[in-house]
C-alpha cells in the first residue's frame, strides 16, 4: 500500500474536501482524485462519500477505519524518521563498548571522555570483560565494539591500538633484579603471578614459555595488575606484564626488567565483527580512536 496515497487521503479528510486539500498536499485536484480512487480500488471499498465536485466529503465506515490506521502509520513513519535522524546526528542512541580489564584505563579513558563531551546524549555502556569473554559478548550482541588481544581474520576487523614490549616484575632484592634484560628461560624455576585464564595474556605467556622450553610453576592467579605487583613486592613470585601496565602500577619494592622475547608482545586492539553493521555511535567512536592514535604518533615525531 502506497503511503503517499494514505497521506493524500488524510489531507482530503482533514481539509474537508478535494479542493482545499490541493493546497495543503501541494498536488492538483485530478491527482488527488486519482490517488483516492486507486486506494479505494485496492481496498475494494468506498472510503469517501463525495458531494458535488468533491467540495464536500464524508467518511464511510470503512473510511473511518482507514483514516484511523493511516494516521497511526504516518505518525509512526515520522517517528521512525525522527529517531533515525537522532541516531545519525548522534543526538540519541546508545553504544555498548567492551573494555579489557588490562590497559583500558591507560589507553581508552581519554577517548571515552572526548566521546562523552562531543555526544552527551548518546547512552554509553562500558562493560569490563576478559579477552575471551569479549568475543562471546560480540557474538551475543551484548557489545558492539570490544578491546583486547586478538588476531584479525575473516570474522573480526579492527584497529591496532598498542604494540608494547613485555617486562618481568621482580622484587627489588631478587637475585635477577640487577640484570639489564631477561630471557624467558631464566624464569623456569621461579614462582609466577599470572592473570586468570579468561585473560588473553594468560594464554600468551603460557605459549611463549612453552616455546622457550620453560613452564611456569607455583602460579598465583590474579584479576588485577596492581594486586599482582603487590604480591610480587611481597615475595610471592615474579610477573610478566606489558611495559605500560608495569610502569603504571610500579611500586618502590619492585623493579621492571625488559624481557628479551619478540614472540611475546602485548598487542591491544579495538575490534568488531565484520558482518555486523556498526551504529553511527560506534563509527564515531572508531573515528575518535583513530584521531587519538594519529595525535599520539604526531607527538612522538
């Protein structure tokens, strides 16, 4: 059913006749008459009882039904357009962003603050999840964008936000604390503080250690980097961390020794599903992150 025909029908009824409706509908009277006639033929019902020359009209019982539903349809169409414009102009809508517990505060807080400043009417939901949970949340549409360690493939696309070297966090009095650089093999017999298995970094460390021919022992698992470093300071074990995180939570009782391993690096990304259409809010967030990274690169030059 043509919405334009319904619009013309509403105009004729509201104007009380075809002649007056021509001006409000911006169409000729013959065109109006033809549109209403075709609508009646499509419905196989008379909608209007016409006076002489169409100067006066009266709704039939069927016309009253069509008028009521047509009014609701056109109002719904206008509401739809209004809401779509709101989304397009970022004066409404929402964005669900999954944040990795590790590194998000350091890398994404400035961008999130800028997004909130630019688009205060967009509802922003920040969901902190481990790296493995991020992909599950994306598949369930619980989030639209995610941050974490991931290899881009046929399913996921994204932006590399940070590629950081790793360090070994040691107690200041540790026998290895005076070294300039450490090999993974030197950690073979040492107790380690590691993240919980749902963190992507946990699996990365295990794989790198296996490749180097060593195996973490006496593992103490944590969910927060600052607590892990506190455990190191207390003598619980050593901890492998991205340099930016280790420096962020460093305390006087520990030292950070660079790790000599090109196989083990921390590559944090913003990513999304390729086949999923991104909202205007998500696209705006991606643009802001790209601009932020470009600014950081420019500052380093």
